[in-house]
């Protein structure tokens, strides 16, 4: 399975964009990049996923580099409620199981 | 239902007793996953069910752990002869298809005393 590397923690000012990086240099051509977040004492929440094109939804944008070795999750206007642990996950190939392997993630602290 | 439902939300049990944790996935979701999260730790994969395929049990930590999914819907995770190290939040998730995002339940907090 491809592994991901994320900074353990980041701060962001409320109202500013939060840019969370993720390295996945060993990603395979058919593996997707998923982002989840876990707010304290809650189950993880799906945010977004992509293969090679940039993706945007109501929560965030996902920018994947052309070589697919890294990606950035962008929360355009962070709020205090965005304080959470953010997980970048590379999903195993479709021919295997769909299980997601969670790493340690990035703890994002949004400050007033 | 509207979301993934887990019960009970909290369970305190004595060491050595058996426990059953229940998960009701979102209706129509074919994939179901169990994870656990010990205090201050990341999520640990336990088991995965996909349709009628044989489950992926590769994450179960010992033979005291087992899970079943009846009728392709409700799942039960059973822990026999519980130990203190089994104390954790047990999370269930479901997804419509393998490539889709998961929806997690709120978890069952298990405390073994």
C-alpha cells in the first residue's frame, strides 16, 4: 500500500485559507487520494477524494500535483469548527479491498 | 436510516466477559467496515464486509474478536473474554460502493474494568 506523510500539526487563523499538505510519493496509477477529518470525540467525516484531477465540493478543494506524488487539501475560509485531525489516505487498488488505512494525520488548530 | 447507527453508545464490562457491538449501516450500502480507536491513537482497521464476498478479517487483533453481517445489512462485532487493552472506541462505517467515501457512525465506547 502507498503511504502518506503529513505534518503532525498546523495552525490557521479563522477566516483564512487552510492548506494541508500530503506527500504520497509511492502512489500507484490507479490509487485514489482520500481526505477525512475527525473532530474531537466524533467519528471521522469524509471530505473529498480524487484520482488525478483537482476536485472541489462544498467543504473543500483537493489539488493533486501532475506527478501525483503530493496533494493539498484547501479549506477556503477556515472556521473554529474546522479544528480537527485531518487524514490523507491513499486507497488500495480496486482489485483488492476498499479498506482505508488511517495514519496519524495533521491536527489543524483554527485560532480566532 | 439517515446515517450509520451504532449501539450501545457506551459499554462498561468486566474483564473476561463477552460483549456484542451493533452497527446499522446506511440502507443500501454494500460495504461495511469496523475500526477501533484507542485513547489518543489513530484508527485501526479491524474487518471489512463487501456484499456477499468473504470478509477481510486481516485487522482483527486476536481470535477473541469476530464479526458477522446478517442479510447484508446489520453487523455485530463480538469480543470474547474481554481484556483491559480492548478498551477503545469501536467505529463502524459504510459506503455505497468500494470507491465511495465512508460514512462513520458515532462509535461505541467500550471500557473494560
